[in-house]
């Protein structure tokens, strides 16, 4: 649903830019570093909007790529830590089993809450 709303707003914004450009068709001087040229204002407006959209889209794609790499790295790290926790839990279970099975062999377990 969020994608549909953003698509709708994007289309409305593009329509507003197109209408604005169509109403401004007069020639305007465009100054370059190396000279000046006369361009129709519609081309200047649409070209500027297109370049802005391409630039912001490129930045968004780059950020998405960086974040997806970070997520993969963190998922790998999480898997390693979960495996480590699992091995510790297994080791703890083995120690508790040995403690329980060896209780008759002179192992005394003292309750910490018991007074001395």
C-alpha cells in the first residue's frame, strides 16, 4: 500500500512539472561556463527535473545497496553468535548432567540461601 501511495504522489508531481513546463515555452538564455545559448524553457525545466530525479534515484539505490550489504554482514555475525551460544548451552547441559550423575560420588551441592 505504501508503494502505491508513493507511486501516486510521484505521478502527480510529474504531472505538475509537465503542466508547469508546457505553460512556460518561451526561449531563455542559458549560461554555460564556456558560453551562452537560447533554449526553450520547457526543455530547461524538464531537463532539470530529469537530472534531479536521476541524481536522487542514484543516491537511493546506492544507500539501499550499502544497507543490504550491512544487513547480510550482521546476519552472518548473528549466525556465528547463535552457534556460539548453542555450543555454550550444550556444554552447560553436559556439565549439569555430569554434576547430577556424579552427585552420589561425594559431590556436595550447597544452597546459597542456606545459612552456615
